[in-house]
C-alpha cells in the first residue's frame, strides 16, 4: 500500500519533469523561430 503511494508520487514527479522539459523545448523553439522570422524580415 505504501509502495503504491510512493510509486504514484514518483510517477507524478516524473510526469511533471517531462512536462517541464517539453514546455522548455517548445518555448525554446518559439524563441528560435522568432529570431529566424526577424532575420528574414530584416533581409527582405
């Protein structure tokens, strides 16, 4: 019973960490795309 609760807590933390990593990747992608778009506009 206690082990189940510990496993659940670990799974929750793992899920939160994965969510944060994905969010960071998306934000990074958006920032990089913004820089690329600015470069294209400046070149035009």
